[in-house]
C-alpha cells in the first residue's frame, strides 16, 4: 500500500487508538490494525476495522444501558 499523500510505502502496525464517545469520555483501544506511512506517519484504518469498532461501540452502549437499568432497580 502506498501513502495517498507522499506515495511512500505504508506498513501495517497495531497501534493504540482513542475514540471520543458521545458523552465526552475517551475510550482507548489497543492493538488496532492500522496502515502507517514509513515517511510522513500518515495513518489509515481499513473499513472492516472501522466497522468492527463501530459494532463494538454499539454493543458497549447496550451493555452500559443494561448495567444502568440493573443499578436503578437495586
């Protein structure tokens, strides 16, 4: 894969990625497969990885809501 900006080679690395949640909190994801330019450090995440993260975040909201409901009934 070539960098869309400087055209240098990109290598796949597992990096930490911070997601800004709707409530303003940040969630740190470890070992996210990411393409990193060897020259300019531009990063790109493939669509299937983005889809997986979005799916995980949707399910996290469901788990959080279920836990909140359990806490309210206690």
